[in-house]
C-alpha cells in the first residue's frame, strides 16, 4: 500500500449528519490515549495530521481522512476518558453508535487496545458493539515497544481471552515508534481493496 495523497475531508460533531461516502471506510476505535492518532499518522506517513496529545480525549469528533481518493480512514472519538463528564461521554457514545449503525461503506473496524494490559470494560463493550453491528473487528495491540518481546504471545492471548474474541480474530501488535506491525496492517487493507 502506497499512500500518496491524504486529506482531512469531513469532520462530524454531535449535531452533524454523517456523509454518504461512495468510497470504502476503515474505522479506528479505541479508548483515549491508546495511541489512535499515532497509529493513523503512522499509517498515513504523516507526522501530525491526526492530532496527538499528551492529554487524552482529544478526538471528540468523527474525522474522515481521504486516502488516495480510494478509501477513508475514519477516526472515531476516543472513549473511556476518565475526567469527561457523563453528558460528554454519552454524546461520544452516540456518535460512535450512529456511525457503526448508519454508515453503509464500513469495510473494517480496527479496535485499538493497549498490549500492556487486559482490555478494559469499555474495550469489551466496544468489541461487543462492533460485533453486534455485524462487523468483525481487527484488534490492534498498541504500545508494543513498552513490553519485552518474550511477553508478546502471553499479552495477545490475554487480549483475545478478555474480549472473548473468536480464535480467527486478527490481532496485530503495533509500535508507533518502530512501526512494527504496520506492514501487516497494510497487507490487511490491501486485501480489502482486492476483495
């Protein structure tokens, strides 16, 4: 996969109508500060198109990145941000639910979880939500550079068991520093384009 052109095309807030895109969409979901913006920037070969922040909860809208006029990367709001008030959390949840329910062009949903820990309750709820909407989430286990190589297999098994994911659910460990895992993600996306 060679990314030549990237353009932040549409930003949807709580009151916005979702665009009726004609290109396939790949959605990125994950709790705040799991490294979603870093992953999207890494895949797009851009340093800071998706805004990264040391303060979690930066993405509060649905952001549509047009990739090569072939597809969209759709950055969903981060969930589970501890200091967000209940009303804001409910709005983010509704945004994500509306998107998963309404968009007809979703080809894949990437669910990001931190490889260092068992998935949180919110991660499990999100996983179930995605499955209930008829999608098979691809799990991206972020922050790979924070654990030893010898721990990877054990942590991947922990993630699979905690989410109660099917045996054939794809789990890709990813490091935003070394970009390990990026080629596997590209290969998966290439497969979608051919499919």
